[in-house]
C-alpha cells in the first residue's frame, strides 16, 4: 500500500456556491463532520475542530479558500499544536460544476511526511480512510437535506 493520499469523490445536486459554504463554514462542518468548529474561511486563519465535549480538540490552519471552487486546510500537527516547521496533513475540497450539481473531490495528503513509524502510519492512514468513508457520504446527505429544506 502507498499511504500517500486518500481521495474520495461524490456528486451532489447543489451549486458549487452552496457546497463551498458547507465545506468551509464551521456551522455547517459541525453538522456533518465534527461536533463543533471555530475558524474563519480565510487563508492563514487558525481555528479548531472539536469532537465530544471538547474531548478531542484539533487545531487547523486554512491554506486556501477560493470560493466557490476550492477549500483546503492543514491539521493533525505533531504534538497537537500548529507548527509550520513540522509535518501536518492537508485536506482539500475541490468543487467542480457538473450538470445541475457539483462534483466534490476530497483529497488528504501528507501521511508519509509525518515521520511516523510504519505501524503508526498504517494505523493513521486506515483511521482517516475509514473516517472519510463515513463523513463524505454524510456531507452529501447533509447537502441534500439543506437544499431540500424550504
């Protein structure tokens, strides 16, 4: 196995503008992925993703925000604090108009660059892969509910 990147792709019946808002705004992210989120969708902005009752708080740094086509951020910093000199994982949402909807392509990269031992690399890659297998469909379902609500 390569462990280089994770890629998932789905199509949703919503405009790229709606999808961009859903993948880049904390109030939407907390509906389909984390339990809470706090950040500004602007390059360089620092914030956090929260799971549970602040049981797991993960810092993030927004890398690119190009509405309505691209949103990316770095997370999973070693030691749990943002450190630009250390490895981190990069999550990118590429949004492409497709018919009456949008193709969402999620890519997560940087696993090999984290410097993990092989067992930890395999475990983290597997955990993230399984996670995106859960959350990308939830993203699609959330968008369907959002656009069908009057």
